[in-house]
């Protein structure tokens, strides 16, 4: 294919070509960044919490009335829950995964060096916590009954034991060798020996930490949680979640009505709720991507059609001089390719620039190189696709047109 | 003349249906998408108390000192704690240096409904002073705030939100009746109308866009009853345990707002605040050159970066989107006007000057802009409806489009289309009449 005539024709139609190139450039820039954000959001929402989500639900309680024997009231509640047919186990905690909790502390194995302090999220639980949440122990052991103490709001001093996630273990000691060592929580200066390492347990505030690995730095302290505002974590037997979620509040009401049951939610519901805005953003950006590509494609169709109708006579003359139909189609395809090529180069620069700006401003991560590359391929193909119909119409111009007119 | 041009425009738009539909759709979609995000953005970043924004101030005090930089979880420009200690709030209340000042904190109470068949419920509550309602212009449906005497005496009095009054008393005037909170009787002095500023500027950390607070009670009463804070509580050191620990600790958990009528009052309050902090240092409470700050509502919102980065990104994407749609419209309009070059030539040959042709083409573009704007407004309604369903419950209230949004959409559409039409119109008005007439 001879490029010269294509370029010569384009010179005479600079503005139209420029408009298409710019559209392609901006579309590519938006597409790259939007797809990247969507992909990132969806991968966040798919992260496992570490908990056996299918069978676990949480009853949030506010105990009212006399606050003197909260500890025994909670134990009575838990015993009543365990007596419900279909419930395998339950324990009391300060917070649950996949919900917006608050207990965040510094943690270190070396209190003399502030730089060694890491960030952690604290769950309270007794020896039933592991089984109830369905967590996997990767090293060490579960709590002993003798290690469990009562914790009110903020424990201090020392505690029987702690289970840390593998990620936290790695953060505390690069070799992950933390078993038996004493961790110090700051600022509450609580000293607790680490007795076990669990595979994974997400912090409640998954959205606060976004894509950061801080979300995996959780700790379970060997505590019976004693507080008027308490969450009962309940593990139902497989397939009996819905049924037990209905019956469990009734069992609690039968124990005592001096309570407000704030919510009864399965972890599935919590997950849906906490990732709602991520899904919204992903959905909106996907829609924007689809529409923006459609708009760009229709723009190319419209403008090229106009060019075709403008050049009917020239096309007719070329046909009369012996150009085949495929040659005409190829002409318009080449023209579009050249315009699009300029567009995608500018677009790739815009895409990377836009991403860098967002990295600076919104703590985004850098755009992997594959995105602009795939974007370039995609935009070039969309351009070719868009130009096909006008090009075919151009090819159907009969050579006789050359003889008509003037 | 304008009527004639509009008539011509409609005729010409009908003549080339496909191009017109493409143009109107492109502009409509661009306007719809960008306006949807723009109104979400506007709602989220809007000033919830516009009229008094520049007269309401919240002080901050550097009671953490140099060690506080890691403790403030929300990283801000100056690492000052976001809230005040109980000690500071009470001291600033006692000093009474502003026209109005109210200390406050978020708590929750268990309410026993008067109807014995209803189970107890938990209600988000604000512990504050009677001046709260005056300062923030809170409208009352029944009754009035409690009195300053009630503040002093830690009296068991409350103000209800209309919604709670509806649920508990069927919407009747409940002023003078009592309600059981945490097993104690409280007298109702007033019921406020629907009032839920978004974002909740006076306490951004008890659920930025969260559900409304439905009970208001004297701060002094809540403290006397040791009602726990349900908002953000941050401590640099472990305060220990016990019911009174938060009152004497350096933990921050209360907010304070003051009303200062003019710049002189602001300056005076700033220097008072600096003096207070210096005094605290002198008596040995702070071992560092402690800073203080005083911000008004809009500065406070900006400082706390309450518009999520997500919405900003979305806004950015939408603006880029609008740009693509407009580029598209420029191209299509160029095609359209140039296709009509013979028409233009005939008109020119018959005596129309360039200005007349220019005007006619602009009118045509304006008609396209209005049509595109209408499509855009429709899409915006749809978009906001979808967004309202998708964003978490409380944000629904944010996304109700108002007259302002519609007006902005239409103005933006017409303005952008006219701008986009400039070049095509200029080209059309500069075609050489003789050239095209010859071809015909």
C-alpha cells in the first residue's frame, strides 16, 4: 500500500484527523486508568478474610440493665447459643472481620527501638475463637484454658497469649520466627507471649487500608471479652446458617430481655456491605469505559462516513482507473491506522501521566506497563472496526460516478 | 430572525437524522456522565452550613506533642489531634471567650419505648450544650432547647429528632413527657425537625455520612452518667481503666465549636487560645512548644479531606469523558456544516453576510446543545438513581438531584456545544460562495 496519497489527502483534512487522534488519545488514557482501577478494586473485594465465611454469623449485642455481672451474663448467653441445634460453636469478641472496627495499636518485639513498631488490629477471643472462625493454625498452638483472662475495654499489663497472622509474624521478624517471644502493644504497654501463628485473618477495616498488607496484620489476644457492647461470633453447622440465624436471637431473648440486639448478620452480608463502594466504583468505571469507547467508535464512523461522501467522485475516479474494491477499503483502513497511531502514542503518554498524577495525589499504585500496551492494541483494533463500515460503503461507489457530474 | 434560524436549524437537523442523533447522543452522554459524578462530588464536598460557615470555628490543641505524629491515624498536614481532651473542652467552655461555645461528644443510649410491646432500642446520641441548637440553626418542630440552668445542673432533659419522635410517640407533641434512657427518666423539652447536615461537620469521626443522631442531651449530664464515647477516641498512652479515666487523661474524644461574629473576635480568640496553651505549658502539662489552631467549617472540611479520593477520580474520569464527547461533537458538526456548504453558498450568493451565516450555524449548534442537555439531564437522573442504590445507605440523601444540578447540566451542555461549534461554524461561514456554486 502506497502511503503517500493517504498522507497527502490527510494534509488537506488536518482538523478532522486531529479530532479523531485526540479522541483516541483521551479515550485510551481514560480506558487504561479506569480498567486498572476496576481490576484493582475487584481484586481487593475478592481477598479472602481467612474466616470460614459460609457458616459464620455475628450477633451484635448491647447488654442493658445491671452491669455488675457482665462476665457471667455473657458466658450464659454463649452457653445458650451453643445449646441451639445446628450451632457448632461460639465466643464473644470485641469486633468481627469485614466490619468497620477500631482497635488499632502499635506492636513490637523490641520496645526499645520505636522504629521496629508495626501496626496491628486486635481481636479478643478465647480458646474457641480458632474453631469458631474456622482459622487455620500454621505454627504453634491454640490457647490453653489457663491462658484466658477477662478483658474489659483496654487490657494492660500482661496476658496469657496471642495468636498472630503470618503476615504480622513476618513484619515483626523477617524470618517469621516469633513463637514464644513476647510482643508489646503500644501505647497500652501490654506484654503478651506469641503462642501460635495463623494463616490469615483480615482486619475489620478492609476499606481503610485499601490494598495495603496492613489489613493482614491481625492479632488475637487470649481474652474473654467482658463489655456491655459485645459481638457473639457463631459458627453454624454446614447448611444450617439461615435457620440458626433466625433461632439464635430468640434463644438469647429467652435468657434475658435486658439487651438490645443491634444486628444479626452473616459474614456474607458483611462482605457485601463493606465492599459496596468498591463495587460501585468498579461498576461505574466499567460503564464509563464501555460508553466512552462506544462514543469514540461512533465518532470515527460519523467522520469517516462524511469523508467518504465528500470523496465519492475521487473514489469513483480511482475505481475507473482500475483500483479494486479491497484497495479502496485498504485506503481508508490505512488512513485510520495512521491517525490512530498518532492518537495512541499521545494517549499512552497521557495514560501514564494521569496515573503518575493520581499516584501523587491519591496514593494509587503505578500503572503496570502492560496496560498502556494492551490499550494501544485495543484502540487500534477499535479504530479498524469503526472504519470498516464507511470503508465498505466507499468500496461500493461505482466507477461510473467518475463519468457523472461537472 | 431568531425564530427563522431556529426553524432552519430544526429543518436541517431533521434532514440529516443519523448525524443529529449521533451528535445529540454524544453530548447527552457526556453531560449525563460528568454531571452524575459532579453532583455526587458537589453533595459530598458541599458546605453543610453555608450561611454560618465562616463564623463557626473549632480549636485544636497540640496535647500530644512531638510523640503524637505516629498516633494521629488520619495523616494531616500539621499532625494536630483532631479532637480535644475533656480537660481542654471544659476549660474553654468555662473561659466563655466566644459569643457561643459548645463542647460535645457522640454517645449511645438504650431507650425503653413507652409502648411496652416494643423492645429496647439503641439510639445514637449527642451530648452537648443548649447553645448547640442556636449556634447551628437547628429548627424545632415542638418545644425548645433545654435551658442553660439544665446545662449547669446536669439535668435529665433531652431533645428528640423528629424521626425518633414519630417512632416512639406516633409524631405527637411529646414535649413535657418522659422517656427512659439507660433506665433513667428524662424529660423531653423539644423535638427538632429533620436536620442531618452532610457531612456531619461538627464531628467528622462518628460516621462521616452516617445515620442521624436522634437524641440530644446535656454534655454535663452525659459526663455525670459516664456515658461512653461512641465517636473516635485517641490516646497516646494507655489511660488505664476505670469509669473516670477518660476525664483526666490526655486522650482526645470531645469536640468544641465556637461562634465568632467578626475578624476581630477571631483574632482575639486565636490569641486567647495561644495564651491558654502557653499557660498549660507553664504549669507543666506540656513539655514542648505546644501549637494550637482554629479553623472554620470549610477549612475544617478541607483539612480533613472528607471527599473520598474515589469520587475525585471518578470526577476526573468524567471530565475526560466529557472532553471526548465534545471532540466527537466538533467532528460531527464539522461534517454536518461542511456537508451543507452548498446551502451556505446559496445564502451567501443571495446576500447573507458572514455574520448572518455564523449566527445561523450557532443557533443550530445551540439547538443541538439544548437537546443534548435534555438527554443529559435524563441520563443524570438515571445515573444518580443507580448511584443512590449502589452507594451505602446514608449517601442516598446526597444524591437527590436539585434544581441547581439540572440548571448546571443544561448550561454546561449549551455552553460546551457552542464552544465546540466555534470552529465548524467559522469554517462554514468562510466557504467561498463562487466555488461551490460552480460545482452545482
